[in-house]
């Protein structure tokens, strides 16, 4: 049972990672990237992930070092941001 749960968590985390990449990194809307990576929670998580990635000898991608709770939080933020029109975000971030 322990191994099955770990496998399910791994599958779930991979789905979240793919959705995050699709919503933010692969988006042609630059403002989604600006808004997402400007969020204090995302910055804190990304700093931790970059440190973990560096400590691992740069194995995998930084996002591969995220916990399921960190992934869920980042996905929640990404979904909230991408529900807004780019024009709204440009006005909010003042660029």
C-alpha cells in the first residue's frame, strides 16, 4: 500500500507539473510569467527549489524538487492568474 500511494503521488505531481508548465512557461502571454513569478509565495518556493536543485548537482529540473503541497499552491496561483485577461494583468503590474 505504501508503494502504491507513492506512485499515485508521483503521477499526480507529474500532472500538476505539466499543467503548470502549460499555463505559465509555455504560454505566449509574457504577462502570465511576470505575474506568476512576481508572487511572493512563488518566489519563496522557487528560491527553495533552486537551492535544492543546486545541492543535487542540478539533477532534473528545479520543479522536480517541489513537494506536492508546493506544486498545488503554485498551480492554484497559476490558475488564478491565467483566468484574468492579459490586459488586466498589464494594468495591474504597470508595465
